[in-house]
């Protein structure tokens, strides 16, 4: 439908928009200018538009997987169009996807805390599965800070397959991050609590409150975390914050930073320093350096204690076995980010205007040579800061999180400056850029209050450059106001040119949820199904369900005096059967298959009065059960507009009163 | 930050992009062309980009309020940027907004069906409040097809204030629509069921299954539906479908179309015609013409019966009092849409390639003259089709829904053609356009399967033209695939030029929910608050809460042996108090105020293990209660990234075991 008048011949002609004598196509460029002018756009705006506008049918080059913050979900966004392509329901029930409204309940219930249903989450850090330190496009992991849970999403169908609840901790933050071949999904703790959130008064903080990191073993074949092969490492009761796994030369190590090495316990109501002050008293906090290869061996050797049924390497063993070393880091740090070659770690501390770069080689040397400046209060050796630091680069106020380009550039978000800094790495990265090593190159203002940033494949062994997204927390005046609750603002930044050219080219409001972090993958690494492989597919097992209803086998079958099984199919534009009659009090086991094979031929299926709504993608089968406890006349219908006769795609569920 | 190099001077120069001799600014246009070419964009694409790209800080000109389909929510979208500015939680709990996770439970519970919580909805037709038939920007109404509920949203803060459950019916469709001064919010039924969803076997359909329309009285002062002043009108057991209220000359009337005038009851499993065939057997269905002014008088005169505690004008009274007339309409109709001057009604029937235009003047005459072609099976007089029809215009396959422009154009969605038709009105609209009256002018292809369409203010007394959005149900190949579940596709169409120029200028994926209908209002008609008017504001009452915690009055107060009240404030970056200690089994009444006055200074507040998460906008106060039934150590924290020390904005909720 779209006319594809190329520009090349027009540019070759050398003269454009030259009034009445202009060549074919030139009139259109004049139209472009006039349309832009009518809306008050500048040439810079139009350039940004040319870089981001994505006409009908054109596919995005990159895909962002973004945490949804306290929406509990994950967002899938295209780059450069910055359009929300899909929400993935994870910790919060979502009826469009049928998640928690007839299917998914068992997975959600696996995340229950003390047997209590907790039907929301605070998703923070998504992690794409990796092979050799590079995204492989197979799985996505995401943590729930609020309840210390981790979810597994299968990127064949973009659906949540597993939720595991951490049995030790009640909230997390430093996760999820994966080891370079996705051997483990890492979940660091946050606000210290007693193991298994037992009660302990606040004055027993030092003795009873705990720090930890949990190593969830991932079984790639099964696409599930194997809880029976997972373990945790006890850490001092600091508040572990972000973490990253080593890669290449640093493979086998992981790095966690921390806040509240002061062990502050707050108490503003009693004239004590509030947490915001108490946890920032020391000039430095501690970077945790952990040898997870060795920890895995220690766990397998059984040198663990059991806490709430879960194996934990206790802190004394951690120290004895040399699994953990600390080193000072700028206070109130947020990100610790490993450079593409695995050779440096960059730590940004919110209350220090520098990024601090550590050399992994120097860390190894310091450990080997026991170059300690002392021990912390819990007996953990502290590596001498000067012996492990490589560089400190002053980047601006409130540095938070760092990502990398392919050309020796690093990018750091500046919360207080509301800016993204570009600066140079040194060492083996020096040849990528023309500026001096370890030097600030440029700052691009963003709007406003940037937390994390994401560069295209910017935390892998091979960053792509080209695009960077600033995940801004506040939008203030950027968009038309939608009441007192405003969206966040994802700003797309063009980082394809070196030096100081690094413009914002798109503002994307996030109109639900508060994203924390996101990863950006090249779209061609993903290979999603567009219909399920076979009719009768159960997405929860990723296999054909032998019980799946099939055409000509539809029926309503009474099993016994109080149990009825329904076998139903859905196809444009009818359900078979159209009448389902049961008796009051019956247990109803309802199986339904969408027998469509056409892409996008999704059917919804609802029995609203029993809180059921399914999203049945082509080939999908689902089973749900309920007690028909209230006699009545209940229409069921297709909730996904599927055809011209979609409104007619319905039936009656009749619950006869028992005498 | 953005350079504002205008185009005017450049255009005045008459020559652009003319190689090295080009004037200032020309180089940038060459950059625009090159950037576009690099991505394979055409001039037409770039023109579309110039019309839609909305740089940082530029506000949208129009706002779309879109139903969220079976997500149960409402979406707020900017035009022409087509960016999702905000989701409004309505029927489905949503933790980012704190909806149903500590606040909103009472409102959600008002929508319970038979005392059963139904925590999702299938939102269909949003209706903006009107004054004199024009949007006034004050309120938004939305129905839930799945459970026959209506919600009221206050556009000062874009939050849901009320949900009413229809006591008569179990599903609806022809709603919400408002009368020209929002006297009533109209909710038409859909799939017939016995009153109050009582049980009746399907063979008693004709006798016991009912049709209806409910008139919810709106109290604009209170911003609430007044259930005590509301009533319903019994209709034949057809499936009432879309509806529209008359305006100007037709004020006082409303129009509902219907399907299944065949009274088909399905039964494909018993070799009976499935619903999709059974409800489309007749060549015509019935347009319902209802005099609601007169119905209001009949209701006030008490000529009603009571059904499930709700007043209903029974069908025999409806007929006797002359409240209802029918007239044939093309079979399987969807939209009935009243022209801007209130003088014509346009009906589109999915199985007839025409739109059928009725003259309201002729309808009035036919009623006055009793020009009946007979009565329907239930004794309702049927107006002679030929005496009330004004025109039939062949527009294409699967016409669904019609909107209007300011220039005598009408626009109709064509589901089967996947196109939007532009055609001309006649009569007093003839002078607006240059084409013959009642004639198809143009069809623009859309992708794919368009349901409703929305033109800017296109169903009011003064349509704006300029933009039309095609709410397409399928996207198929338009976007990078996100697994088998694909987004819907909103396509923005530029209707600013007359004749056959009507291009698609933006594709917006809808990555959650399945929108049905949307209204598009001029943004400057909205006047939302950006902070709540005063500190201690309760959004549920839209007034200051006298119990709202205030600075220096924070405390934890034990009321009796088993009740504790918490008075807490939130401000960047701490809660006061930071320790809340209660005893196992205590009832905790927790009040919290966000004392910020800065725009966008929202704080979240969660106590995750008790399923609590609030979104506290500047000034907002909230109260929630729970039983502290499990001893333990529970961090609470701010879930909305608010400041550099946001992570430190936390406290400990300690539940001491009782002996």
C-alpha cells in the first residue's frame, strides 16, 4: 500500500525543493517540511523522527525487555520505534493474557509467602539468558523485590513458566543476573531480616539479621530453575544491592555491592538518624567479590547448613574457604558493571561524583598476595583499595549504573544531574575511541531523574552501540498530564556517532508500572513461535496435552454424581458445545482447545461469574476447574474480537438447582 | 536543549539541500533524508513522521480514552504521538496504581456479583461526559460487558470512583453512552438471560429470557451514579447491541440496535444451527427507538415493577405508553450512530455492504402517523422501513461503526474489507463537501480487521476532523512477533484533507488488553490536577480526610489489646515512623499521607507480605487495615523511585509473637 519512492535518485539530482522546477519526489520533501513547520518541529526533531519513525509493517531492530516495577510485569518494547509491543504477566494476575483467571494459578501459588497469596510483585532486574556471555534469546528471568521471588519466562511464547520463592529472605534487589552460560540465576538480598523472616527485635540486628546471595541453578533443557540444585551464600548483614557476574577472564566470579555497611537501624521517630542518613554515614561501603565456582564446589561438598529447608554456606565457611573478599567502594553505590572483556568492574556510588573502576587482574593479585587493609566486623578480609583500583573518573552528580558500547565508551546514568555521561575506558579499550582514556566525553541531559540505563546488548561481551535508553523515573512536564500520577519516561538516545553527538531522539511514556531496569537484545536473536507447534498444546508443559479436546470429540461428560468434565473446542466463530448444563454444587473440570492454525487467531474464553478468562492462542489448550455453587444462567463468550461474527461466538452455561 | 531552527526562512530562500551552497539549516534536511534512507523510509513515511513525531516536552493535541477490553482497564493515549500516557485501573486490581492492593477494595466490592468477587472486566465502550452534546472533559464512564457493570472515572485525577453492578442482567454491550447533558448513563443488555441471572432452561428462552436497557442517573455534583434514581426498560429478548443517544433535534430519544431477533438458542452439539448462523437467519434485525424523556416520566409516575430491588418498566407498559418503536435494520448490525446535528441515524450491518441512514424527522412522522408495517412477536409496533429510511450507501464488506467529520463526511469501519470508508452525508451536510451526497468517496486499507473507529470528537455535535483512529483487532505481521499472542493495532489516519487523501500515518501496538472503542477529546478540554489540592486528600471522597496523618503528628497508637493505629507520613526520602511494632493477631489500621507538593513526587508504599501496595500521589492520604496474623520481620519500603536515596526510604514492621 505504501509507495516506496527512494531518496537516492533525488539526492543524486543535487537540487531539491527548488520551487516549481523540482524533480519528482521533491514536492513530498516540501510537504514534509511544511507538515513539520505546522507542528512547530525543528530540523533536529525531524532528524529524530527519521531515526525512529517505524511505518506500518516495518519491524523493530531491537527489543527491550523491561521490568514493570510494582506492576509486577515485564514490558516488551521495540527499538527504535519505542512502542509497547506486549506486556508479559508475571507476578500479578492479568486477564487479557488469562494469567491467574483460570490458568497460571499453580505457578502464581508457587510464589506464595508463608502460604499467603501475594498477587503482585515489584519486578526489578530482568536478565536474558546468555551463552558465552552473550544474549542467546531463549529465556528471561526477573526478580520480585517485594517478596524475594524469581520468575522464568520462555521466549518461545513470551509466557511465565515458573516462580520460585526464596525461602531465606523476604526481599531482594541484586538480581536477577546470570552467569555467562546461564548456569545460575543470581538473587542478592536487600533489606536484612532474620532468616525466613522470623521475628527478631531491631536491637538484635547485628546478630540475627542476615545478608545473602542465592544461586538458583538453571536447567536449560527443562527451561526451569532446579531448586534441588540451588544454594545460598551467607553474607554480612549489609544491604546487598546490585550485582553482576564476571565473564571471560573473570568468569567464575561475581560482584555485589552493598549499602548500609553502617548496620543502621533507623528510628527517626525516636530522634535517631533516619535510614536515608544512617546508611550513608561511612565514606565507603563494601564491594563483595565472590568466587562462585569455588562456592559451587563447597556446596557440593556439603559444607552447608540447612535454613528453612534450603542449603546455605554459613559465613564462617564462606570466610574459611576464601569464597568472599570485600573492598571499599564509593558510598551508597548502585551499579557494579563488568566491562565487555570481563577485565574491569565499574562501580557508581550515588553520593560520589566519580565512577570507580577496579581491575580484575589486580583483584586476583591482591587475593593471591593477601593484600588486605584489614577485616570487616564479621571477619571478612578487605582488599586494599589502592591495590585493586584502576581508575576513577569524575562523571557528575548521582552516578548510578553503567553500560558499554563497542568502541571503548562507557555510559553512566547520573540521577542528580538528570543526564547520561559518556566516558572512555582505557587499557585494551583505548584503541576504540579518539579521546584520552578514563575521561568524561559528554553528558546528554535527560528528563528526569534517570535510574538505570540500557545500551543495545550493552552488558554483554559484545555491545552493539547505536542505541541507549535512559530509564527516567519522573516525566514531570514532558507529556500531557494524566492527573497527579504521571508516567515514567524512557528516552531513546542515539549513540551511533562518537564524541559529543549523542541526542535524545524519542520520549516514551510508560503509562503503567515503574520500570527499573531493562535489557536490549538484537531482535534477530529471538525466534518466537507465532502459533503453538501443534493443536492441543499446553504452554505450561510446552508439550501436547493428551487430554486436550479435539474436533469431533467435544462433549460434556458426567463422571459421577458431583463431577462433570467439559471437552470444548473454539474456532471462528463458535464454541462446541454451545450449551453446558450441570447441577448446583458440581465440580466442573473444563478443557478447551483453540483449534486455529492462523497467526493471530486468538480466542478469549470467559465464564465471568466464576472469575474465568482465558487467552487461547492458536493451538493452545487449557484446563480449569471450579465448583458451580450458584444456580443460574451464565453466558460464556469469546473475549478476543476474532471475526465478523465474534459477538455471536457464545454459549450458555446452565447450573440447574438441586432440589 | 533542543535547537529550534525554524523552516520558514529556509523555505523562503526557495532552494534547499542544493549541495555545498545550501543555506544554514539545509544540511540538516539532508541529514533527515539520509537518516530516512538508511532505514528504508519513503517520502510518504517521512511525511507521516512529520505529522506524528512529538519531541520531548511537546504536548499531544488530542487524548484518546480507550477501553482496555478484557484487561478490565482504560487506556489514555496521546494524539498524534500515539503514546500510551497512562492506564487507569477500573475493574481489575493493578498494583502500580495501588488499585485493589490496600485501597479501592470497597469500590471493587461494589461490583461483586452474587457476593462473589469478580476481579476483572471486559471494558467495551467508554463515554465522556457531555454538556449540550459536546464532550466537557469532566467524567468518563465505561461498561464491563462480562459482568454488566458500569464505572465512573473522575478526570480531575483519572481515577475510578464508583462501580455499579446491574441487578438485572449479567452481561451488557450497548453502553456506556450518555444523554446530551449526561443526565443518564445508558447500559444496554447483550446475551439475554432470565432477570437477575436466575436459572431457566434454554427451551424457556422466549418466555423467561429478557432484553433491557438501564438508565443510570448521573449526579454531576457528587460525581456519582445515583442508583436510587435509576431505572430500566424491559425490551424483547433480542440481543441489544450498540446504542446512541439522540441530540439537538433528537434529544430525548435513544437508539439501540439488536441482533438475534430470531431468538436463536444455539446447540451445535445437537446438530442445531450454531449461534453464528442462527442469529443471522433473518434478512433484517430491529432498530429500537426509545423516548427516554417519556420513559423517565413513566418511571417517576411509578409505573414500574420491582426486579431484584430495581425498578423496571415492564414491556407491556413500554408498549402502552409508546416508549418503544422498532424498525427493520440490516442484519447483524453493530453501530447505530447519530449525526452531528442529531437529524440522521446511521446503522451498519456486518452482513450488508451498505450503511443505512434513517431520518429522525421521518421517524417522528411515522410514529405520529402510526405508519407501521406491523408488530413484532412481542407486540411492539414496527415502523415501516421505507417511510423512515433516508439513504443507503454501499461502502464495502462488513461495515461496523460510523463516525463523523466537520465537513459532511462520515467514516465507517469495514471489518471484512479491513478498511475505513469515507462517504458523504446529504441534506444539511451537503455544503461541506464537493462530492455528491450519500456517496462513497474513498477507502483506506487498515491492518487488520477493524472494529470500531474514532474520529476526533467524532460522535459529538461538533466533530473536529483532522484525526481518525482505526481500532484494529489483529496486527498479524505489522510488528515484531511477541509469541503467539500479538498486540492489537491502533492506526492513526490523517483525515485533514478532503477527497481521496486519507493516509495511515502511525501504527500503535496495544500490548495489553483488547480495546473495543475509544473516544478522542481535544486535550485543552481536560483540566487535570497535577497534585492533589491539599495535603491529606482522600481521592475516594475528593476531600481532605480529617484523619489524615500530618507532619509532627506521626505515631503508633495502641487502641486496645488487639487494635493498633499507625499514623505515618512519607516525604523524600523517609517514612515517619521507621519502626512499627505490633503483636501477633493485632488488627492494624494504617493511615499514611504523602506530604509532598512537587509535581510527580509520588511515593509507593508496600507491606508486601500483607498484599499491600499503595500509590500515593502528592498530597494523597490512604487508610488500609489488616490482621497481623503472622509474627515476623517485614520491611516496608517506597516502591516508586523518588529520589537518590529512594532505596533507603524504608522501615521495619515487626510483629511480635504472642506467648
